[in-house]
């Protein structure tokens, strides 16, 4: 069995962004040489997420609106926020959207449903953060 590991870095311009990272993850799959196995992709920060869904602008706006309703940005509104840390909402958004995804690899390609893509969700951005890609298989 082979194993491949790579850390990808992302820096966002805005506090909250959803980025389609499927091409980056596919590049990792090609570099791994693995044809049959599993690909794990996870955010390496407690205020960011990795998730799978459709790459559709309206859906992404719906996510932003929904997440702001559930956990609005409010520097004074969370116990976690102490004046220095003002990202309590970002921790909750990450919890809702999830830490990681796992995708099966068959014949050197991801086993995606018709519209599925991998996204990096940033909820406390404007600084560099990392995503781990771990591919295991043969």
C-alpha cells in the first residue's frame, strides 16, 4: 500500500470565503500515483472547513446567509471572544460545515456524484491556513 501526504495553503481576501479546491486535490491524486484507495482532505484550523457540494453561486450565497443566521459575526456576542479573540462565530460555523471529507478513488479518479466538488470554507480569513491531503491505496 502507498501513502501520499501534502499540505496546501490558502489565504483569503475576505473573512468568509468558499473556495473550490477540487483541482488542487486532483493534482495531489495524480502526483500520488494511487489508482485505488481513499483520499482524506481536512482543514488544519478550527475556524475553517472542508466539505463536498455543488459549485453553484446561488448555493454558496445561501450558505453564507444561513451560516450568518445561525452564528452571526459579533465580536462581543460569544463567551469565546475576549477582545483579543473575536472569532467565536467562526468556530461554530466550522462545526456546522465539518472538518473533513473522504472520497473513494477508483481507476485513478474520484468517485464523485454528478455535481460533487470539494470546497474549503474559510470563516475567519485574511491569513494563511492549511489543508491536509492524505491519499492511501495502491
